[in-house]
């Protein structure tokens, strides 16, 4: 049994050691906004925050969470910067299929919390999540809009 702090609430998960945080969030806690993409921490669809840092949850074992605070896409708008990012995403009409967007929003919000006025290079360096629809220009535009 693991107790983890998710979106400001202590939640219990009866799972085996080694279970990726992604599956705890989705299958055990019912927080399905975080998506499975590649399973090897490359695509970023599974990005959540672990103590404010963007983390790919598909390769992050539940026992490594410890006392860390986990934030998922379901609670991102409770954060002022997260709310601005979501608004910018809508205004810039970023999503096409939308599958990767929860991970993209989590990564963009983490970037803006660390670097409130990022350069284009900062955006390129931080936004490494994959988008099969190729909305990278819209994503960068939305990040710039949220920073303004």
C-alpha cells in the first residue's frame, strides 16, 4: 500500500512495487488525463509534476514518489501559471487530436514557472514532448502567449 499526495489530496494505492506512477494515476486512482504514449519516457504524453518538476510518469516507480507532491493535468488550472497556459492553449487553438496535450501543458507550465520569460531557445529546449500532429509552432506560440 502506498500513500501519495496527488493534486493536494492524500490518496492510497494498493499496487506492487515497481508499478509506474502512470498506471497508479490512471488505473488505480482514475485520473485518466495523463496519457500513455511510448512507455519508455521519450514522448512525454505521461508528463506530470513531481514537486514542481516535469516528470515522465511511465518510468517513475510509485515507491520513488515518497513524500513528493504530484500534480496532474486534472489540477493544473489550480496553479495560476497553469491556468494561463491552458487559456493560451485554447486561444492559440493548439490541439488537433489532443492526445499529447496534457503532457505538453504540464511541460509548458513547468517551463514558465522556472523561466517566466523564456526565449525561443528556452522553449525549444524545454518542450521536448512529441506531437504526432506536428503542432509545434502552435505550442511555441501558446507558450509565448502564456508568458506575455
